[in-house]
C-alpha cells in the first residue's frame, strides 16, 4: 500500500503556520502567468526523484512555501483561475448601475446594491424572514409541510427530497422530473456515520439550537438534538456517493401512483403540487432509500419536522439577513466545517451572489470584455486533434471486439464541442429586482430560475444548452447529449495560455479535453449509446474485460491514503480516475502527433514530453485546510489532487520512459500490473 506523503503536505503547511504563531496571509493575488513558457520552474523540487515522488518533484517548493489566507480554505491552480476571474467579475458588477445602462446591467446593479445596503439590512434584522418562518410553523399537517417543501420556497433550503430536471435516461431528446434524496445539511452521509464526525455533529447540534432560538423557537436545545438524530437516520437510509453515481441503479422511471406505492409515508402529490409539477412519470434516483426516508417523515413528530425545515430556511437565507445571522452561520459552516478564520469581504460575497443568481446576465458581459476569439480557435483545433487521437486509441484497442469498436467510434463521431459561451442567453424579461429589497430579490430570482428550469419539460432538449456559465473556471461532459464544454473562464492559465509552449497547453488543457472525452466512455458514460440513451451496446465479453481493468484501477486508488486513516474511495472516484488516465493518454498522443514527425525542441532544459507531464501536474497543484481536505475526500468524486497525478502516471508506459522510472522506485508498477483501458 502506498501511504500518502502527498496529501499530508497541505496539512503540515496549515498546521505549522498556526503552531509557530505565524499569521496566515490576509489576502492572496494569483499570478497572471506561470513562467516564460507556461511552466512554473520555481515550483519544482528537483531534489525529489520523479519515480519516488513525482508530485513533489513537480510542485514541491510551491507546496512547502504556500500559506493559506485567513479567508480561504484552500489554494490551488484552479483557485487561481477562479480568483483571477473573480477580479474581472468584480469590475463588471461594481461598475453596473441600478438605474442606467442595459436591462441586464441594471439587474446586476440592483442585486448588488441591495446586498451592499447594510444599514437597511441591519435595521430589518429578521423581518424579511418572518413570513416564511410563520408559514412553516403554522403548517397544520404533514401534507401541508410537504407542499411547502415543494414550493419555490424549497430553493431556500433542503427538503427531504430534491427535484432536479434532467434528461430522460431512455430518451435523451427530452427532460423529465427526477426525484433524489436530500435532507443532509452536512452534505454527506459519511459526515454523520463515521466515528470521527462526533465533534462535528455536536457542533451542528449547538448551531441548530442557536439558530432556532434566534427565530423564536421554544425548547430549541431539545429540537436541535432531534434534528441531528433525524438527519443521522436519513444518512443511514441514504445511498453512498458511489452507488448514487451508478447510471443503471439510478434509472427507475415510474408513475406517481407507483411512487406512492413504493414510498407511502411521504405526501408526494402535495410535494409535487407545491412545485407546480404534474409529471406523467418521474425517475426515482435512489430507489431503495425512498421508502426508508418516507417512513422517517411519517414517524417524526410534526413539531420536529417544522423545526428542521425552519433550520434549513434560516441556514440558506442567513447571508441575506443582518450580521448576527451571518456571523452565526459562518461560525459553523465557515469555521467548524471548513476551518476558515475569516469570512470573505462583503464586496466579494456580493459579487458571488450576483454570479450565482444572475449568471447569464453577468456571463454575457464577461465574455464581451474578457474572452479571446484566438483562444477559442486554438482550443477547438486542439480538441479536433485529441478527438482524432481518441479514435486511434479505440481502433488500436487490443481488448475490444470489432462490433463494440464500431459503436464506440460512432459515438465519438457525434461528439459536440462547445467552447467559450452559449449561442443563446437567458431572457430576464419579467424579473423584478429592487435596490432596497435583498431578501425579496433573492426570492424572486430563485423563483425565476426554477420556472425557467421547469419550462425545459415542455420542449425538446437542445444540445446547445449549457449547464455551466461561461465565467466558470471549469469544464464538463454531458453524457446524455454527447457534449463536452469548456467555458471561457477555463481558457486561462494554468490550463491554457495562447502564448505558451504547445507541450504545456496539451499537458494542461489538452489533458482536460481528453478527460472530458473519456468521460463519455468511463464506467458510467460507456452505458449510453451514440444518441445519449441508456443502452447496453457492448458485447458481454468486452464489458467484462472493461470491468476487470476498471476494478484494478479502483484497487490502486483504494490503497491511497488521503488523510491518516482516511483512504481514497476508488469506487466513488472511478469515473474521474478513468477520465484522468485516459485523458492524459490521448492528450499525449495528440501532442506527439502535432509535431508531425519533427523532434520537440528543448525548453529550459526539458524535453517536450517532460514539459507535458510537468504542465499537467502543475495544473493539479493545491494545498488545503484539514477540514476542507477531509470533506473533499468524503464527498468529491475526484481523487485528491496528488493522486490525480500519480494515479494515472503509474499506468502510463510513456511516463516511465520520459522520467527513467525503474524497478525499485517507490511509484514503480510492473507492466503487467498497469491498467489498460483507453
């Protein structure tokens, strides 16, 4: 077993600063570029032998010298891009007028002005909240409370169940109502069930008691205990994150009559009526959990249910209330759950609010000001090259039969690549915002967003629909639509630089492009055919061979220790691990093909292949607080960053050749033990 020296580094950075009495930085400004050619040579620790500790070799000095600011929970290459984009968004938001300019500009200005009007917010205190709290407290029955959970009010807090609008697994051209379990304020079932969570649960109980008392609930300590007991019971009934990502297990279409027979303890029709939904079918995601959680709803005293729903409401709406609510929430969520010493400046929180609720309005202006058409053209060309490399990988695959290869190539040929920004934008006509009504603005905007989402049920699905905003520094694949999407904000350092060396760009953004393509063929994506429909298009022999190799990869990741005593979950992270490995392989193939037989030039004493691997590694550099790292290990479908580096490389023959990794080196795997998927 490889015990991790890798993820303990971020812990030591944070802990050492505190132990020595060193003040954590009050702020952090990300670099605009990473070295003359896109590589941060100063980040490398060349004393670390690549075959023993490649992550340290590539970014060790950066990790050792990085101190996390007091208002942050982590720093990473992706955080750099997010912070850089945040500064650009701040410029847009702060220059937007509530009364002048475009319609969307005025909406941005009014939302931001209402958040920054702290004098009025303090004077109002909890008054904006009172009507919603009263509605919950006065609910006469479980049916009426379920109706409230289903109302657009549910966007202000958790209900027992969620209602996402997703593609129909059996017909990707339309969207249907899905139902999924919810109800866990701590986010993960493991946060309630693990022995190490006891202190966190006690802090949650104290937070619940304080919060209920703030809005006038009698006997708040008793109700808080019952709330924690209720959520712990929901956690025991809930599926693991690994099971909840299984495309086949989570496909359970049924009528509402069938849903009522499956889980009779919950008032389903009242809940759906509250959301103004009357679906002919719903897809039940975690089928075996539904009867258990519905029974909990039926058995829990109504007073406890109402106290629980009130807590959810106040928790979500606290940032839009007076400072006593903000401080109370941050003491728990910010400090206990995340380890942060200070809240973000109010200006930044105001920009985040605009970005969360008016993402298309802000995104339209962001693209106009900051997105480079040259970046779009270059990334589209790289994507074409990497798609061709994936086709060659499929054609040369030694374990896949000809019929399955033909289907795989058909699916790959239908790939739809979207770069930069959507072709159409949200029409905000009818949304009313006021400069002096923050709580009302948030309410009305969430209702507006929900109505737009619900309207998707009434039309054919457009492949051109975006899930992320263009100002999101991330990328994604949509297996139901055979889409891969790269928002404008993602096309910046460390992933992409129009001036960087080709090896560096292929190593960073190229590996991500490959990653998203391979998601369409990972352990879940492979279950959808060329139309995006859930269908078994593999021969049974090919599927068995795929599963066997995937199991080997899962076992490798299970052996990594994210924190002392807390291992990476190879099953939960399987899809991302397959995509990381396959993405690096096809990006390296595409980079080498782009040379057209010419040798790569040496840059800073490094070969092209070396720059490729170092660039990809540096795009995954990161440090985090212990609380953050623990939460990531429990809930994130991606492995911790060091393992996203060494996990794939140990299975890539090219890495051994490029860095002369030999038997006896700590990371060495013999060829027969290396995973051969894509």
